[in-house]
């Protein structure tokens, strides 16, 4: 099972995400659940890495584990706040959808600070 922790600010803006474990739906190369999770998280990482006004940090050192977070540089603009809220919404919707369709293979947890 893949365990995903999504951390957002109280306003709903994305702060960090940590995913651990392989889904176990199928063998390597045939696991559609793992592929869907990976696609969603990699695309999110690319968007965050290209977003002005934040520093992006990622840890991909362990196979089957992925963690990334953002650090706002200076004061957060309304535009950046909105972008980070949208990123959180997309992650939440995509991961929730997967966890409803494949509840034995992905677990989404969310917390705020």
C-alpha cells in the first residue's frame, strides 16, 4: 500500500507531501495504481519547481518513497497563495479519487498547520 500524507496550511495552501511504499496492485511495470500516483506527484513536483516565489525541496533518494515541500520566499502574494491552494486541491482530488477506487492500495491522510 502507498501511504500519502498531504500537509497544507490553515488557508488550504500546499506545504508538503510524503508518499511511502509501493501500492502492490500489480508487479513492477504493470501497476496502474503506482503509475497513476507517480504521474500525479511528478507533475506536481515539476509545476512547483517552476513556480516563482518559492524554494522547492524534494527527496527521492529511496525507491518507493517520495517527499517534497515548499518554502515561500518573502511575503506570499495573493497569486502565489492561490496557486498553492490550487495545487493542494488537485493533489487532494486526484489522490482521493484513487483511494476510493483502489482502497486496498493507497491511503491518503491530510493534516494542516
